[in-house]
């Protein structure tokens, strides 16, 4: 079992090659429970990456707050050399300047600006990109098209997976990119109603953004209020959007 777990980790890291990779993919195709275990770990890894990015954002937001509430020049120089690398400090400064511009202009964000600020398509599962793609693996084929922004091609394979949650979620993203908002709403609603999966919070988030894209302001407000009142990773961003919309 330890050896099998080690092989799974090496597969997820993209380190399996040659005959080892061929044997692993063959086992993955033939044993359903084994395949489910791999899909679960892929989802967990994706969730942890998203959490890490949000935690970084919270740290940078705190730096921006400190910049305004304390002596800006002294603390910025001190934090720059004591805490942050140059790249992180530069990014913090961009956030500060952007926030200051918004406060001074005192103008509400348009729907287009909000979408541009907060929307980005979900990253394809990283491990799929780092291994050889088996012609019989529909999910791998789907992500192969997805990462090339061939969303029609990706949908062909995602839809063949008979309501598999990962496929359903990424189908929703494909429909957003293609401007098929009603179909995107159906996909994300399916994921949300399933409840017992790792994509629920992301599906809730995209649903709110779809309402913004579709100029359904009141539905968007209701959706982001639902997110902000929970413990979602997207709660802070939802609160920001609510302020812009009000």
C-alpha cells in the first residue's frame, strides 16, 4: 500500500515516465476504485491551491490596510526589507494604488469592470497536463482541449462523462467562455445541488459572476450575499463585490 501511495503521489507530481507511467495508467483505467481515489486527490490538491492563493490575497490586503492606517513611508520601507521580497512588495503597492484610485474617483464599478476584476476561468487540473494523454481517457482529452482554450472541443469530452462532477464543473466554465450563460447556470447548479464534492464553493462563485455578466444585478447581489455570509474561500471577495454593487 505504501508503494502504491508513493506511485500516486509521483503521478500527481508528473514524475512517472516510460513503462512505470504506462502500467500506472493501465491500472487507472481498469480499476474504478483506484481511479476514484486519484480523482479525489486531484480535487483536494486543486482546493488547497485555491486556498493558498486566497490566503496570500488576505496577507496582501492586510499590508494595504497597514499602509493607510500607519505612517505609510516608514512602514512600507520597513516591511519591504524586513518581510517581503521585492516582487511581493511591488504587488502590494499596485493594490494600494488601485484602491486609492477607486476611493478618490468615488465612482461605482460597472458590471464589465467587476467581471474583468474578479473573473478568470478555472485552471485545468495540473497533473493532466504533465502526463501522456491516453486516447481512451475522456477527462484527459477534455483537459487537453481546455488548456488550449478549445472550449467546444473540451465540451465534447466533458459531456461524454455522464454527469461526472469534475466534468460538469468544467463544462460550466466552458459555457461561460462561449457565452452560453443558461447552460453554464445549469452545470453549476448541478454541482451545487450535489453538495458532496470539492467544487461547490467555486460553482457558487461562478454562478454569481454569471449573473453579473448577464446583467442580473439583483440575482448577483443575492448570490454574493449568500457567499459572504458563509465560510467560503470567496467570502471576502463576495463582500467586496457587494460594496461595489451597492
